[in-house]
């Protein structure tokens, strides 16, 4: 009996050729597993394509809701942005997909997992480190990394084996998508000076120019309502993607540092994710005590780095998540976003736990602040400086 391998299958050219390649070169039975993380795809067609490419079994696993609840909510609570800009779209989906792959490997009694990542990217790192964290006894194969074929050669390879691979028109970009956003790279974008052509964007096209407002309700750091309508977190992201995206907000064009040491020009669109992070940060500004807010803000870039670097399943990430979770206890309330073409800004926030105290902040008659407290405080605050200044004058 042939050995079984569970392949992370996307339905694209590389993973389709990988099905054929694993079957013929490795003599393996391929179980193609496609994971629905909210990308815009016809999953029945994907399943059929896997079978047509020679897979023994092909399954689609829908983890949309749990991906949002167990992964994206943690990223949002941490306001996670890699290099201060990228909301970690692909980085977050990899460990979630690996959970499914490991599970399916057990189910089908396969001792090997394969993925279609190349040797130059971050995704191989995330897949393999996550597999080793969850199930160190599994073998890993990366056929795309090993076969050393150009795109044309891999198409020919599949043809020679009598397999019809999914090549439509010239593939312009490498695209990865899930409910948290879309990553678009390669092709003309590889020159960082080139302006991203309009066809790069699909979630962020301006179809509305009349400004509008949307109110997002958070409960302990997680969004639970849009304009008073209760929805699941996944549904909220989905609804915001279309609403905020229709104003063209959420585009990112950046050169980033890959884990493998390569600088890479990336374009992203993440209207829902960026709108939510903007709203969540703002609600934290009124509900988090100062020291907690500042300490958390220092951790956030580090958390983003861990996610980016494939260390979702790691003791440090676990410890950070515990800290962040505890910080979110009172991040409950509402934020009002103002939408207009290419813009999404906060224009109001309120919370039952707001630490904003009108009687302390105001300069009018309701002022309850004891101004005489200030004099001594400021004197002591600056005592070291005034001592230093006196000394400077003398020497
Ligand atoms: N540079 C991004 C990241 O490392 C996006 C990767 C997109 N992956 C892809 N196969 N197109 O997270």
C-alpha cells in the first residue's frame, strides 16, 4: 500500500502539479485538503480539480468562524500590524490551516504533510514550524521547493502525465486571500517603483462617495455589533470589508522584511481589518489605564513579529496572549467611524468603563480638579532638573 500524504491544496497551479508530482515521483496517495478561511472561491470546483489532478481523496474544511474567533480576535486585541502596517493576513491563516492538516493526517492515518510553498517566502516557515509544534512526528515535504521547475516546465510536467492543470490566462500576480484581507505580490509589482495597476485591487474600489458613519460595538476587545445589529465576528469583518472597501480604504503598498532575509514589495488590501484595528485602538485609549496602555503598546510590534515569523504556537506567544487577554477586560463600548473616499477615521467613542472623566478634563464650571494639588506635584516632578540646572550654572 502506498504511503499517504495530506497536501495543503489551494486549487492553483503549483498545488495541482504537486498532487501529480507526489503521486508519481513519491509514489504517494494524496489527500488534498482545501481550507476555507473566507477566501472568495468555489470550493466544490477546487475539490474537483484536486481529484482531476490525481488526488485519492479531496476534502474541504470550513473554519471561517473559528478562524475569526480563535486567530483574528487575538490579532485584533493585540492591534497586530507587522512593521507597523501589515495586518498579517497570510501569517494568521497558516497556523490555522496547519491545525486542520494535522487533524486530517490523523483521520486518514497519513504520516506526512505537504505544502506548496516556495523556498523564498515566509509561508514555508509558518507551515513547517507550526506542524512541528503541533505534531513533531509528522514528515514534511515541500514539492514546489524541491522540484526546481519553472512555471512552464511544471505545466508540461503535468501535461505529460495526462493531467489538465488549471492554467487560464497568464498569471499576473501571486495572491493569497482570507477574510482578514488579500495579499498581492509578484509580476510588475516586483519593481518597487512601479505604481500598482488598478487590477491589483478587488476589495477596495471606490463605489461610494457620499460620506457615512458606522458604529461598532465591542465587548472585551471583540466586535459584537455593527450599527446595533448583532453578528458573529466573522460576519462583522465580512460586512466591514464590503462597506469600508466600497470607499477604497484599506490599501497598503510597502516593502517589507521577510523572515528569510529578503526585502519584498507587497501590496495588500484589508479594509475590514484596518477599520477594526483603528476602532479598537481608539476604544483602548479611553478604557485602558495609562501604564497598562503603554506597556501593551510596546508588546504589540513584538506580537506581530512572532505571528509573522511563524511562531504562533510558541510559549512566548501564549504568554503574550494571556497578557493581552487580561488587558481587554474593560475594552467594551462603541466607536463611531466616519467613512469617505479613501478614508476611515474615528469621530466618537463611548464606554461604560471609560476612564475619561468630564469633571477632571473640563475647563468650565463643573471642574472638580483641585488645582492646588498641581503646584507641589510639578515642583517635585522637576526637582531633579532644577537641581541639575543650578549646578550647571555654577560649574
Ligand atoms: N508577504 C506576506 C506574508 O508573508 C504575504 C504572503 C502571501 N503569500 C502568497 N503565497 N502570495 O505574510
